[in-house]
C-alpha cells in the first residue's frame, strides 16, 4: 500500500510496496497509468515565487520603492496565478496590486508596483500572496524603513563590496596576505561588522578570478582557466584561499541578520560582454542560483566585469566603439532574460566608472532597458576636461529615470599610495561625497574588507588606519541617526 501526502506539490511516500518494480509489472494497464500519474505528481517541483524590493532596507521618503514579484511555473502543465500585493498585512484596504496570469510549463512572470513613500516614515512591510487556480496559497513578506529627508540619499553608506581576495596584488598589497587566510567563521565576523555599521547590502565582487581583458585574450567557455572562490562543478581551478566556501559563510550569516547579498557572477574577463562571456555568465549564474538560491539574503546578480562610463572602454575606432556598445546592450538583454527563467524578481547590477559618460549617451538607453541597477564609481577623481562628479551623477540619473532603472552609488572609500596600493580614505572626504552627491537612492562603497577593520576582530585586514576608519565612520553614522530622532 502507498500513502501519498501532498504539501506544496511535494509528496512524501510513507510506505513503499516491497519489490515495487515486479509489482508494477503485474499491475493492469489502468493501475500502471494510475501509478505513473502518482509518481509524476510526486516529482513536481514547487513553483518559484519571489519578492524583491529595490532598493532594500532603509530609504528616504524622496525615493519610490520598486516592488517586484516573480513566478516561475516549474510544473508540466499550464497554471493560473492570482497575484496580490499589500502594504502591510493582507486586507482589502491595504491592497496595492491584483492581477492574474497563466503560465505554460517553464514560463516566468514579473509583477511590478511602484510605491510612493512620501508620508510613510517608519518601519513598513510589503506582503505578497499568490493563489493558484486550485486554491493553493504562497505568501512572502519583506520589510523596509523610510526616513524623512530633504534629499534622495540617506547620507549614509548602505552597503559595500566584499572582495574575497583582491583582484590586484598591487592594489591589495596591504591586505591580500591576510584576507586569503580567513576561514568561514572569520568571514561571518566580517558580515556581522558590516551589519554593525549599517552596511547591509553586500556585493560579492566575483565568484571566479580571471584577469584577462576584452580584446586581449582567446578565452572561451570551453578553455576558461579562471579559478573559483567556491566548490564549482563547472571548472576545476580554485583560488588559493583558506576558506573552502566563503560565499556560503557570507550568505548564511547575512540570512541571520536580514541583510542582502548581490552575487558577483564574474569574472570571465574585464570589460568583456562578448557572446562567449554571455554563455559563461549564464552557466555560472545557473550554478550559483542552484547552489545558493535558497538563501533569503540572495538579493540579485552582479556582473563583475565593470565598464568605462563611455561604454566602449579604450577602443579607438568608431567601428570598435559601436561594436562594444552593441555588445554590452545585447549582453544584458539576454542575461536578464536568462536570470528571469530562474528568479524573475531578482535585479541585475553593473558598476561602471563615471568618466566619459557623454561619449556613451547614445548607448545608455538600450543598456538600461535591461539593467535594473547601475552603480557607478570614480566621481571624486574625474579627469580634466570631463564633467564634474556632480554633473556626471545628475546626467546618469536622467538616463536611469528615462529607462525606469535604478542609480546607486559606488563610493570609493580608498586612496592610492605611490606604489598604487590602496589605503583608507579620510572620513571627511567620504562625508563630503555623501553630502555632495545627493541623488543616489542607495550608497555602497568599495570596499569593506581591507579598507575598514573592526577593532574587535582577532585579525586585521590591512593597516592600522583601517581600524580608525571603522571607528570614525561608526561615529558619523550614529550622529546622523541621532539627528533623525
């Protein structure tokens, strides 16, 4: 006798017939068909349902909240879904959105609602309810906080990059020898310290290391020689670090603290958005999602390759400039389409520099059409003859507003020594940027480990000034938060 218990499409077999294969062979045709139907029902995966807020965490009342629900039909037949979004607990008076969609097997759907936050100061929650045609319900909820402000920015650093081992031995000279020795528990310490000073969005810089550059390599999906920061089954190379899986440590600790983690998919090759890079990114993104997608803190996909603000980097001919601009637009159109097959609500982010933006003005519309978050850097070191940092920020904001995408700020919390190694930037310069560049809805910094060090750690990443920056920034953060009350 077989007893089947269904729960969200999963089946638990309580008792299995002894010698089941022989028993099935002896069954009548009708019984066989019944058994096959039961087994098919047991093997169905749960549909994917996700809820994402852009931006997450704390925002000002000058920023509208982009609320996204995602559904993937993982069954073998068409399914209808009723989608309900609420501000707070589910009730008719709190309903934000109600729509219905029917998805064929494997199809996905993104539902989107723009929530104006003016007048919503305090802690809030968005809840999602999905009801299938046969009455099954799936619920999700996500909290956010709104603070009153006269500008879009919170005037605080809301998150930071966490490079697991700096890509340049020259730039990371002062901390690479220490960071590569971190074990999983120490990476958890890093995450807890980021949370302590309000840096609740973590950008894992890259899942693989490969320092080739676009146009200067023969790398393909098949001959890729990069090395992974996690136990990848795609490629055998591993980074020479003490932690076997620092990504798992970061995500699991972020889960416990309610933080958000942008998963760095690269590195295929710097500035490379060719067809081979796209294929590679799809493969790696799928493995990362299958391995880590169950974590609540897995917030989205970060494409690590970066790009110049002109969107063609150092190309000299008009033909190559146009080619690079087309490649980056094609890449994000196809990559976003692919990530939607796994998690339609999860955003995709790219970091560019802020230089030469006017030269890329013709290409930004097609790029931003399929890029959820643009997070540029370098505003404090604009070259002579270019726009000022504030002018570049305002121009990029206009591009993002027109495309309906999001502009975040990658604040450089470092300066260069004469030997090009990085050291902590003085706190007054960081505060200056936070107040000057006021249009960004979210501010992240590059980077936390090696530039900030919590004095309570049993280890230190970088020189002593990293501890002072941690203390100086915490004092500044506490003052800003105190002034809000």
